[in-house]
């Protein structure tokens, strides 16, 4: 099993802040002081943590034998810095479940154990500012995952879409204010035009499903560690819930959907159990590469 990355236009690139550099005579000392102030360390006297003297499992290039490392509940070793960095990267990829990315001994299979936020908060030694960022981001991502809601384009009230097969959505606030029924398109966010219910588009010009266009037109990719897999679409929709995911091209061909938590094969789009009946984690699927998806599955949460 491997961890997925989520492709979403809501993700922003890292913010790069440029500071005026200190003069050359002060630069080295200033950077050293800042790094010492910002670097996180475990308290060696903390008897509630299990300390280990081995490589940081989140950093394969780690050769630091002096920095104190602690063991997570799954048995893998981390430092506060590496754990904070990994969990931040998951949040940046719209994932609010913290899964261990370390490889199991002697394999290319990732651990995949889920860490609780309480464990992450403690072993990552999160600052007050980091805790605020983590908790606000996690709450927003969880709401977006388990609820279908958007802001009404007129009154900006949050509206939940109950029928996931119908793009025509009623805003009760605007309906009450206007004294007549007001519906907008979930896809293009314009006032609804044309017959309803409808699942593909409304009659407004330019109303297209951007997710579907991406699935149809994305580039192809290969999975270097899976024998015989080339020319596979680089972006897929989860066959269970429709979440867009992208394989990071490491490990086996299976991927864990961060939305519905189902594991499926990125190549043939079958659930893991069905795919592995006729193939293995690192061999080509018996059914070959599934073609580009022309529709997005609707998630039935029941």
C-alpha cells in the first residue's frame, strides 16, 4: 500500500519570503543564531517518550547520530523537525489524516499507519502557531471531505448539496430574499439555466467539469517499480468516491484514497482485493491499464 497525493486547485505553492540579508561580517553568526532558536529538540529527560539511537525513518539520507530521535506508535523513528515537515506536506496536499510514509524493512511498501493528531502534536513539538495552523486546516479539509458544500455566488451563504447527481442547487436564503426560487449551478456557480435535474452541465456558456477535463487530458506516466506499467494516465478519480489522486511514482501500484480511505489499483482502477486476485503489488495487472475515465464516480457515503 502507498500513500497518495491529491491534486486540487485549492493547494497553493509554498510562500517564499525574501528578507534583506545582513552584512557579510554578521551573516554567518545571524543564521546560526536563528537556526538554533528555530530548531526543535526533544527533552532527554522526558520519560513519556521512547528514545532510539538509529536513523530518522522519515529522512532516508539522515546520518545524524547526535540528534535525539523518538519512536512513533508504529515503531518508526522521527525527529520533531522531520515529523513536522512530513505532516505539513500532507496538509498542503489536502490530506488531514497523518499516515506514516516510512518503508517497511527490506520492502518498497510504505508503513501507512495512521497517527493521531494528539501523537503528532506531541512528538512534532508543535508551537502554538503550528497547532493553530494544523487544527484550522484539518477542520476545513474534514468538512470539505465529508460534506458537499460551496458558497452561494450571490449571498455567499454555505449551501450543502444533498443530491450528488444533480448540479442544480437551491439557495433557500436567496429564494426567501428574492421572493422567487433561486438555483445556481454547482459546477460553474452561475444562476441555473436550462432543465433540471442534470448531472453533466447547465446551459450556461463555458459550464464544463474541470475535474473531468483533467482526467481526459492529463499526461501519461509510468510506475518505475511496477513491471510493465507505462503510458498510464497520471491522474485518476477514485473508483469509490471520485476524489482526484496522483501516484508519486514510488512503491507499489496501489494507492490509498485520502477521502474515502479505500485502497485501489492506480493502473486498472479495481479495488486492491480484486486486483490482487490475478496479479501482485509490483507486476502489471491482468486487465492491463484502464483507459482514461470519462465519468467521475459519485460517492455513496452509506
